[in-house]
């Protein structure tokens, strides 16, 4: 008995949604419950991108269809249900150019899985070079024998352009931007959705606005590369406790009492 693609993504997923999610999140997920098109989602950290990915994945998988969760970075894949890095899932070469395709053959198990997938999510897409994304586009066209963007596959790209852009050694800022997703030839054809409300800091609008100003480069700087932290973010020294222990106590005041509590440690 050989491997079967039906083995993938088979467990039933909880389709329930958090009552605290934003209206923009609800609008997107309700639209996508009907139809998912080639999209790009972007928003600052904490605005609910991962929650949105989970909802889209659950919607597709709960109908018995295959949805693939991928991300540019290994850390991001850890919080996606059955996530893989894009290089691992799509067998992308380490070095790419305008004519590169992935190492995946049409007869491989990975190619069969991609042909069956109804949805493919690519998180942290702003970290990937546009040439890498074009390589996947070319490979999907080859695998599916369809000369359409990504072989006609439904693609969802997500990430935060305020964070890490592609790493281009010794590049200028302009060269780094030219290597990013926004320079992809398909970028103008993508539908863009922006998440704006910081769900992690929703009870603290002052902090949320502060983080957004930093990300947008709008916060006042000192000597061009330093900012003044909000008073509420500053942990003042305590002469009776070492700096490291004092910081831990201030941030996690109940750590010692709850160190054996799994719920507390994963909160």
C-alpha cells in the first residue's frame, strides 16, 4: 500500500469563532466561506491574521477538502494547523532566478497534493523574495498544465510589511523593496485586505496606537534610531532583586505558583 493524499488534513476541526473578533475579520471570513479568491492579507502583529488563517483552514477542511498551511519562516509554521515552510512543502531551491522552477516533479506526492488542494495559505509572504514566489507560480502552472496564476490554485498570502522584508545582502532599501512581494508581477491583480485593530492590545488603545506609530515610522525618534518608551512599558529597577529576576517577576507575577499549570504556561 502506497501513500495517499487523502491521509492529509483529515481530522475534523472546530469551526467555532471567537466572539471578540473584529468586524473586518468577520466580513472577510464570511465572504471566504462562500468563495476564496487569490488574496493578500496584511496587518500589524496582533491584528488577528493567524485567527483568520485558522478560520479559513477550518472552513475548507471541515468540508472534507484539502487546505495547505505554509509560511516563509519556520517559527510561523509552528502556530498554523499542520503548517510547513514553503521551501519544504513546495520543494523550492535555495537559489532562484527568473527561470527557476521547484524540484517537484508532476508524479511526486507533493504535486498530487497540490493538485487536490482547494486552498493554499502562505504566511509571512513579505519575507519571501518575489523571485521565490514566481518560482512557485511557474511550478504550479507546470504541475497543473494550466497557464493561469499559480495554475488556477486559490492562494492566500499574508504578513506584515512593517516587519522583516526579504534579506538581500548589502542591498539598499530600494533594492530590498524591489525584491519583495509588492514587486511581484501578479501584485496588481491581487485583492488586498487589511486588518487594523490590534487584538492583543484591544484593552489598551494607547499601547495599540503606540505600536502602530512605531511600525509606520511615525513615532518621534531620538538620534534617528531610538524612541522614548511609554511609561507603562518601563520596569523600574529594584535594588533588592537582580535585574533579570525583577523583570520576570514584574511580567509574570504568578510564575512560581503556576509553573506546573499547563494552561497558565501556554496562555
